[in-house]
């Protein structure tokens, strides 16, 4: 068997991606996103969307329940902090495994149906997890208050290694390096880069090709000698593990887990991130996640005062109209913008931003080769 | 020695007897055609071979192994490939991918997480797929998206997808339906070449030109029952066949 | 025995709401082939029709009574709704009956909203993949509920039932139990009767009118009906409007049972989808039967005796049933072959 490796082109893509992520604080400074709290979110939700894309982008199975795995990851990480150690490494390992375990269970049942049945089943499971987190599972989830650290937590490993946090409430740290601020971001960034590399390998592998075939024509794939269900289930579990990891990282940067992370709106958000960037593309979901979190951050911060300043140049009457209309979309109304964005993307650009980019570049290259022999270059898949 | 053996197969749909005690022996390395008027039960019979339908009684064995109750992918892994009446291809993937997928399925089996190896455009799998596309005359379009092909090209692509798996038995459901004459002749030539490699084929076909240029043996179905099974020459002269199938007209 | 009767009664009103929403979902899905994730939002909009009507009826005239002062010395303000000022006792009754009166407003409003939705958005998605239908209606649901939130706020707004219906009905006496064992809020029983009536009306419409016949034919085989030269497009619009009215009325009348808030729609939508799945996609009878069945089972699961054995079962019973049904009977209780197989 020939030893196989990724191509030079992919290696370059990976190198550029790595450099861009690591230089994130500098690159994103001009647009006002160069501070660690937001950068952490970019990286974490980038992982969430990357994983979701392995399921939805490749196999076409639209899950509406992935927030459940995010929530499970967060709870697991906080429990690992409480019971074992404040070191983030065991926390994210357990979070990833737990995300995988839950997605294996839910995926096994949900994947018995396809199409909309599948979407509804995953939605129902996620709602079930959410309801249970608020009710019966309160001893584990601490219900509405959310799961928090306490001084009296056992932290068995920390105690065994003689680490004592004293009388303060500890925060997660990697051998003494606190997981807040830039160290927290770089921890998440390294995870994002690892996840991106895994995704890249999957995309270029025979396994990834099979997943695309599941989306394209499941019937043919069956008659081609392929058992499609384990392929879809594997994709589901991988995406669940990515979600669990993302949930774990949320807890690493802020050791708190609440049930609202599992709500259907959170599931909808990752769907939006993925389609906004471009489902089935490599970079799209990361860009989509970044865009959503960035605009969420900006829009939520707006208030009437800022709006008044923005529309100051208008005559009084128009200023009032402009402010009252736009104030519906900002601050508390950010979700309205999100919903509207959802519709606009699905209606006009179902292929997402990456498709938009490739459409524009096609247009440009066609114009450039105008007058040449009719054979337009075959559009490269957007990645 | 017979490869595919169908014994006493019955299938009812409500009051309709779709298959009436069908017996069929397909010998290894031969091209066996199944003909019959519309509604004679040809497609029903084919669907019983590949697990789409379960006969009410009777047996279907391939190389001594029963195909009944097997999942579609298991039947394929046993060496049976099928070309459908309306081409089933991976529409949004490129032609080369379309052919590589069955190739991987044959190599890796029904399920294998082969996620760390990269597919190389110049590797052995791609070369094999490319030569297959060459065989069916689609090599120039290898990077195009399959959905954009003409109907005839889609059929040829599907044939390539089946052939790349080196099947022991190839089932073809009207492989030339809707094709222009020239295309039909090309397809006949292609199938002759496939037959020369020793692939056993079962062909359902309406076009008598195709049937008589290819088949070594013909079974005639009428109202769900096999009314004759013989060489093409003898079938041509069989009065029972002419009565039932051709309404008395001569071939 | 009386406890069982009480739980069955308890499940009827919720079951009625599930059945009405699921009915609309099924009709839309069967005829238009569209999965409408915004259907819960229609239920919510119907509920807010009641809120709006009450708010309008409650606009008050403020007069100052110079002869009296408040205990703090300010002149006494007398607030009285205009309807009472203008119509006297009739106005008071109108105010009391604001929820049922809202139906008069909800029907045209929901019809307009439904038609606007179909013409303005849904019809462009008939030919697009189900995933995109789900996503665009999901986005619409968010938009609708956020608009409602920005006007009416995030908190639930209680809507009282008319005084006459605020009492309890003692069903125990009717069937020979001791008095006081099976008492049931009158409005919830009214809701059950109302939902049954609406369901009967929808079935009668589908069964006995030519229009309904075409709709049923469309559900059985959409392509053929299209080939018959029947103007499907216009009928689709009306069907969608009708389903919107059914969902809206379900919401309007439900307000005294559950104070409406902006996200009530999504909660009901998820459950109604489960109802549709359990009943069998494309089966109207299945949707109604499963609606009531799940409503009743849910009320049994919330009995203390049951919760003592299986804690939390009331929260998840519906989902559990859906999972079991889908595993055992993948097409649902009354599903037909070939519907939504892909």
C-alpha cells in the first residue's frame, strides 16, 4: 500500500490557517475584535461549527440537537474540575468523550430515520436533555442556577499533587498558567488548529468521500456495497465529540455550566454558523462562527444612546424613526437580526459566504478570460 | 455450473400474482436475457435478486449462498452489481469520484473508517477509475459534475461504477432504454467486451436488437411465469413465445 | 378510578392544542410538501391576538373627580375603559369575554398572515430541499417571536377566561362519583370542546367540499392532481391560510390556560412535531389521535404517584414515546408508505 499524505496545497492551506489563528489578536485588532474574551469565543464556536459541518456539510443530515452535546461537554468539564483537577486537559478529554458517548446514543436512535424525521428526532432529544437538566437532573446540573465550582470541591488529583488553592475560588489553569485572557485564547486556538487538521484529513480521505456519497445518493451507495448507517453514525459521533470539546472549552475559559446552552436556539445558532460560512466547505464554518459571534458582540452592545449618535446627521424626525427601527435589531433584539440573517442567507445564498466568494471570483476570471475560447475554467470547489 | 439460481419463486401483490413459480438458472460467464411484455414481472424478479423485494416463497441463491433477507450492501459485497432503469449516480460529485467510491467500497468492504489516508489524484485507485472511465468513453469528462451528463452518459457512468468493482454478476435493467441508436450500439459493444472478460450478466431488455446481439440464453416471462428458456435461435422460432409476447408477429 | 378520569380530563385540553397544531402541520406537509418550522409561531401569534384585543378593549378613559382626593392628597383619577363608557354593561361583558371575542379578530388576522407567508416566502421553497425549508421557516419563527417580544415584552401576559367559565365543573357527580373528587376547570373543558369542534369542521371541510376533495387528492398524490389542470397554486395559498387560522385559534383560546409569552410557540412546535411523527406523517387522523393520546399520557405522567416511581417522567414522556414509536413503527401509528421516505 502506498503511504499517503496530504498534498502540498492542503499543507499550505493548513499553514495559512494556523498562522491566521495564532496571529488572530493582531489581525482582528483593526475591527475591534482583538481582545481575548471574544477571540476565545471565535475559537470555541469555530470548533463547534467545524464538527457540525462534518455531519451536515458532508452527509447532509441536518441535526437540530447539537447544542445538547455542547451542554454535556460543559457539565462534564465542570464536574472534572470539581472532582479531579483544575487542569484543563483532563476536563476537555472527558468533555470530548462524554460528547461522543451522548452522540453515539442519540445518533444511534435518530439515524434510523433520515430527512426531516431525523431533524425532528434530534430536536426532540435535545429538548429532552434540556428539560431534564432543569428538572430531574438538578443534582447533577444544579438546575436553573447552573453548575458552579465551590471551595469545598474535592479535586482529588490536585490534592494528590499537593496543589492547594487556599480560600479562593480557583479558576482553570494549565500547570500554573491561568486559562483566562490570552493564555485561555491560545489554549482554545491550539485546539481549533488540531480540530481543523483532523477535519482537513477527513475531507480528503476515502471516509470523507463516503460521507459525501451519503449526502448525494444513499440508495446508490447501498447498492454499491456500502453500509451507510455506520458511516453517518461515525460522522454524528465525531461532530458530537467536537461539540463536547467546544462545551468543555467554554467551561475552561469560564468554569460555569448552565442548561440554556442546550436550548434549541443554541442548536439553531450552529446551523446558521455553518450555512452562513458555507456547509460542506472547510473554512466556511469557522468563518461563519467568527462572523456570528463578532456581530453578536457588536449588535448586543448597541443601545439607544449609541444609535442616536449614529443617526445624528439626520433631521430630528427621521432620526427618531431610524433609531426606533434599528433599535429593534440591536441590544436585546440581536436575535431578531439573527433570525433575519438566517432567512436572507437561506433565500439568497444557500451555499454560504464561501459560495459567494467563489461566484465573485468566477465572475472576475470569466471577465479576464473574455474573448478566449468558450471553455471557462471549471469552478474549483470553494474551500 | 450455475451462478444464479432461482427456484420456485412466487410473489403476490394483493390479488395480482406478479411472479408465478419462477425458475431460472444463470450459468457462470454467460449473458442471460429476460424478456417479456410490459407487466410480465421482469423488474419484480430483478428486485427479488437484490433485496428490494422479498418473495413470498422460493429461493434465490448466488454461488450457493441465499440472497434472500440480505441487505443491499451485503448482496453487492457478495459480488452482485446492478444498473438501474433510471441511472442512480452521485449527482453532485465528479465522474472520477463517482467511480472511485465503488472502487473503495470493493477494497474496504461495507464499512471502514479510512479517515487518515488521503485520496490521491495519481494513486492506483484514481488510475483504475480513470481507465474505467476510458472504457466507457467518459475520460474527457472525468472532472465534470455527474448531474450535468446526458441520460446516455449517465447510464454509461453507472455501468463504469458497477464494472470497477469487478462484479461476478451484473444485473442490468433496460440498459439502453431511451438511448439513440448510435449510443445503443456503443453500449452493445461495451457489454460484449464486458462479457468477454467472463462477467456473468442478467439483462432485462425491450430492444430485441440488443437482446439478440448479446444474449446466449433467453428466458421469456409472461404474466409472472417463465414460458420459455432457450438459445436466441430457438426462442425466435418458438410459437409459444410468439403467441404470448409478440402477439403472433414474426421476429 | 376517579383519579384516572381526572387525568384523562387533564390531558384533553393540552391534547387538543397539540392536535390542532399537528393537524395544520400535516395538512401543509401533505399538500404543499413543506415542513413548516414557523407553525408554532402561528400558534403564538394567535395567542397574542387575544392579548392585543384585551389591550385595545382596555384602553381607559381617565377622568379626574375633583370632589375626591387620594389618601396622598392628589386629585382622584377615575379610570374606566372606553368600551364601558360607551356601551355600559355590554362593554363590561365584552371586556369579560375578551378571549372568545378575540376569535373574531384572530380569524381574519391569521388568514392574512398565513396567505402573506405563503405568497411571500413559502411558495419559493416548494422545489427546494427539505433542509432549506426547515432552515428558512426556522429563521421566520425567530423573526416573528422576536418582533412579538419587542412589542409585548418578554414576560407572560395573563389572560383571564370569562367569569362564567372561571369556575369548576364537577364531573365526578355526572358519572356517579362522590362530589369533589373530579373537579375540572370549566375553561379547560371549553377548550377541549372548542378544539373538537374545530377539528370536526376541518374534517367536514375536507370530506364534503370539492375543495377539500382536491386537497385530500393532493395529499395522496400531488403530481397527478397537478397534471389534472387544477390550479394548485391558489389552493395551496388557501390551504396554508386555513392551517394558519387553525393554529392561531388554538393559540387564542389557549391563553387563559397558559399565559402567552413570545417563546410559547417553539415549545408547542417541538411537541407538535413529535405528535405528527407519532401519528404518522401525512395522516390527519393520526395527528389528531396522537395529539390527544400524548396529551393524556403526559397528564398521567405528571401524577405524583407516577413521578414517585419514575422521577422526571412527566418532562420526557412524549419524547420517549416518540422514540419507541419510531423504533417499532418507523412510519408512525397511522403513517402511510411512501410519505416522507426521503
